C-alpha cells in the first residue's frame, strides 16, 4: 500500500512535472515527492497510429500519444524554443533576463540526457534579410533559436529522465486524480464524497459543497483514496486542460481564458520551404488578416516530416512530426488562427472541440483537401488527390471539404495567410498544396499566479501547458523548475 502522505505531490508527468521532480531532487533532496501520471510508463506507450502503419486510430480509452510519461510531447518532433519571445506566458511573470537563464538551464539538462548539440538559427545579417522579405509580404518573423530533438529521440531522452528519477521519487502510473484537496477537507463536518471523478482526461469533477479552503493539502484519486501533501504542483498537460479549469473553478481560483487556436496542417514539397527551414528550421511567422485583423501564425514546422493523427479525449485531430534520422519528401506546418473570447462566453476549449467534432463527423477523423479543390468550392476525392504533386504522408486521412468544417472567418484568415506565405516561399499557395483539418491547440484557462507560479490557493502551483501558463516544451520545463525552487525555498 502506497504511503498516505508526502511532502510534495506532482500531478502529471509531462515536461513540467518531470522537470519539477528532477529539480526537487537537486535543490531539496530530503523532500518526499510523489509523481502521479494517469498514463503508462514511456516503455508502454505504443500507439497504432505511430507503431503500426496503416492501422489508424483505434480510439483507445486513453490516448497513448497524449498520455503517459513525457506527456503530449513524448512523440512530438521535440523542438526546444530557446527564446523568451514565444512559447508561453512566463515573460509576464519573470524578468526576461531571468527567463533566458532558465531556458538555457533546461536546455543544458536536455543535452545531459542526450539531446543533439545542433541549434538552428541565423546570423543577424541573414535574419534581417528574412525579416525584410517577410515584412514585404505582410508577415512578422520572430527571432529565436531551435534545438531539434527528433521524434525518434524524444522517447530515449525521456526514458533517461525516468531512470534518473526511479529511485529518487515515488511514481504512480495509470492513476487518475479526481480532486485537489484543501485544508478544509480535514474538517470533520465536511462531506468526503467526490461529486465526480475527473482524472486528467478532461472529465468533469462535479462541484463540491464544501468551502474551497485556504491552502492545498493533497489529492483525492478516482478510486477514492486520499493522499496528503504539504505542496501540490498541478502539471496536467494539454490533455488535462479542461479538468484543471473545472478544478480551478471549484477551488475558487480566478481564471482568465487563453486564446483557442484552430486551423489546418499544411503539407508542401520540402523544397518549397527549404530556404527557410535549412537555417531557421522553424520560422515563426505572424500575419494579421486583412478581412478581420485576426492573428494567424505558423506553428510546428516539420521539415521533411510527416503528418500524423492524435486522439484528444475521443476527438481525432491532426499534428506533425519530423525525425532526426529519416526524412520524407514533404514539409508540413500548422496555420493557426488565435481567437480570444470575451464575456459572456467562457468555454474556448469546448468551442475548439466542437470544431474538431465536425471534421470527425464528416470524415470519420482527419479530413484532407487539395487547396485547389477548396478554392474551387468542391470536395477532394481519392481521384483528385492522385492528381496532386504532393503525396499525402497521412494515408488514413479522408478526402473531403474543409469549408464544411471551419468557420468562415477562420477559413478566410487561413487563405489570406497562404497568399502571404507564397510571397516568401513560392509554391505554398499552389493548387496542389494539401490541407489537413482540423488542428486545434487546447490551452487551459490560466489561473492568477505569482512569479513563483503559486496560485491564490496557498501551496498549489500551476505549471505547464495544461495550466495555461506555457505553450511549448521549453517553457513547460522551465515552469516545473520555477515551482520546484519556490517549494525548496519554503522548506
């Protein structure tokens, strides 16, 4: 039987949770740490989409692309964005010089565990040249350096981190957290019945009748087991974003909605964007649409990579991978429209899931369409795809019509962005370009936190993408370090 109390409980074994655990072993080795993860260990994360080509998504109850040791980034192409300019909101809480130091620190840790020594970026002269070309097309190019880990390398690095922590912290896999406990839960006149078990999959933990309490005091698992702790670090990951929002509301935390990103994944011949990706690897480009003034951005460039599916709590969405040791003929990247909702709407995650559900309804999963067919107002068919110069790397995608899925505003924004990109990478706006939909990035409502990422509920820290404070591998890792050091300072 596991111990019923610990000094620190970490919810989620994604990069934020892993780095929080590793940092605690360094700066506070005497603290008793429990790391809880709803998915399996990295060695048991085998998904048919990735490991059995041609099988497609089998709609597992727990998606092993998103859940388990390493979180959603375990089977990503593993980009470390070594800049303070994008990748999250930590720059709002820390001085940028301090944030830059922390990014360099976690980068060093990744290298210790086997990350490649190569960093992509360009010199000042080349960057000015690319910036000028982008500006002439109405695009803004963000500066930054990228360390590419590679889809096949990420699991190896994460396995090394798992081995490092194995005898230093207690790790419980396939364990679902229902609620975060507070000091009020120790009161004898408080009901101990959980209104609903949520886990980290985004299910609803029903509102509790008790008061929220003044400080975090542990967790209640889905099976009813209660585990006490002096500190709780919530690192739920993107898969747990909705769960954390509901828990935050129940606990009385002040929550602000982050933008929801909805768009498509674009696939073109690798040579079309090679002049950008060979130096920059991932060009971060932002465009403000003429029609609506909405921000549209490139995201997750995968030079010579492949398009893949992923399962978000039963919804099939699209993503991309690129490898360190092998390559295809194509490059893919996402075009995402960021939309921030105002009062009275408070359900951006629900909205994103609704859009994804339309694609699933019409295509049985991911829909693929030639840009030429979209512009001609017709759906793509197998026969029409065979005429395309770009061979789809995601064979399981269903030919269809994305205009029946994406809202008009999003569709116009994306088409404008493709026209702008074509000015700096001729061929992107070709009728042969493939569009996969939909790609949705779910970011949790962001709780009010201090510089140490402690919420208004004392001793509860919110870190990583699922807590809404980051949106990248690098900043999520940094967030875990920040929380760990803050706890160590308290003792």
